[in-house]
């Protein structure tokens, strides 16, 4: 299913995997991820995508969305700093990118085209390139 066809559906609906309520005593992050999985993917903001990617949740659905967003705005900003979505995406494990080489190539193209002044983000980009995607 194309992401465009799924914007009104949640990750739980798309994946067919209902997590239900977070466990008792769950951290705010865990509770947030549970809530984001129930939200229609078309309503996910940059920060929501950064959170899901950072927690490696729903990657098969959200990575294509993230790559589209980053292609248009490489330094898209969630709650932390310009480029935090890009940084989270570059930290997805190499095994994932090996399973999706065309997505990895697209991310490489985005990374190669971005102009970064921030030293932290430059280090993240260097680390990403060093992993040999």
C-alpha cells in the first residue's frame, strides 16, 4: 500500500498490530509512541516522525514519508534543533538500510546535498557516511 493511500489510517491499522494502552508506569516516551501508533499517519508532525524513527517504530511506513519531507526540507525540525529529523533518520541501523537500498540511496542523496553549519549535525553526517551506506 502506498503511503498516500494510507494517510487516514494509523500505524496500528496499516501494520495490523494493535499495541493497546501503554503498560502501567510507562515512561512519557513509551506512552507517546503508543499514542502516535494510533494517530492517522497523515496527521503526524515532524516531531512525531522524529520520535517514531528514533524509537525505530513503524519504519516501513514512516521512512518513505520522512524521506519525502527531508527531500523538500533537509533541516526539518522537531522539538530539538534544525535537522533533528535528519539526525534521527541517519541513526537508523545499517541493517534496515541494507534491506531497503533504494531508500538508503535516497537518504545518501539528501545528506550529500544538505549544507550544514551546525557542528553536531556535521558529526552525525560524518558518522552516517562512515557506516558505509
